[in-house]
C-alpha cells in the first residue's frame, strides 16, 4: 500500500465534453482515510453520443495515454462506459490490454481501470447477478449496454434510457429526473440498481437516498470506478456516504 503522505497520481482519459468524472471521482476519493490523490486529465474529442462519434473518440486513446505517461501517473482511468460497450462484448479487455502494451516499459505497470470493467467488478463484489439500469443514452446505444452486460452473464431485469444525445447536456440531467426514471423500473427481481450507467450523468448525491428508498444496493459508474481503482491500487475500498458498495460490511466474493 502506498504511503498516505504521497499523493497517487490518477490519469483520466475522458471525452472532451465530460465534466462529471473530474467532479465525482475526486469527490469520492478525497474521502479516503489512507491515501491522497491528484487527478490529471487528457481529453478525446466527443460531443454527440453516437456510435460513429464514439468510434472516432476511441481512436484518440493512444495520444491520451502518451500524454499522461509524461505525468508519471500511477493509475489510468478510461472514463467512458458506453464508448467501450458500444463496440461489442469484451471491448474493455481489449482496451485494457492495448493500454498495458503501450505502457509495457513502465515499471511498475500502472493500475488500469475502465468504467466498463469497473461496473462488472462492482457487480461481482456485491454478488449482484440481476441488475436494473438508468442510462442517459439513446435507446439503440442503451440496448448495446444491456447486451454487453448480458454477454458477461449479468441479467438486466429492467432498464430505462433518457435519450439525451448531447454529451454536454447529459451532465445537466437533474436528480429528480434520474430518481423518477428509477421509480418507473420494476426492481422486484433486481439484486442492485445502477442509478447512472454513465460517468457523465451526475448521481453521487442520490446514491444513499436511493438505497434507503429502494431497499437494495445502489451504485453508479462513478462509484464503481472509485471502488475498482482502490482495489487495483491495493487500498481499502471503503468510502463514506457512497452506498453499500463502498462500505466495510459489503459482501465481497474475493
């Protein structure tokens, strides 16, 4: 475990129009009792959330990794869930392997997290095999997220797409609209609720409120990313006021 006095440099690879990763992830990790973090961003141009725009954005990944390597980051976060899931099953593994190859001369190899594999790791930690989702995407892209999770043997019991194609506008979706979408879901068979399956749609202040209301674990792409990043760094995965996933009494399959 890294000494608490030495900040851990986290490199964020994010869409150019994303503002929420740089808000929610630091807000979460500054609550950690044993470590301090600094955050360093490199951006990939993307405004419209469409398959074509996401493919073009993903093609900018190598430049971003190279830029953040100059900062000597100890962890890299690829912060766009749908950008990977829209490419088809297993894409998070291919992207992680590509980043590892690009960083092969770094010793030790930095921790690498994508928001896509982070969500899957969070499900495993919660023993959640059936989940419900709130997503900001157009229905065609939301369907790809559902298919991606089901290819990973996660059953999506119900889901809703808010159909916002402008990524900048996704950051402005208000909490009441997100909670209203969650209330419209059938949660009777779900082991967990993903209140925001997107690191751009803000939901952090809603997590604990939603857990109280719905009576099951509630997480988001952001809380899952924080959880998985801490785990990859070998740090305690406990943060206050962030939902059951980040509490010490979480059921963990490891």
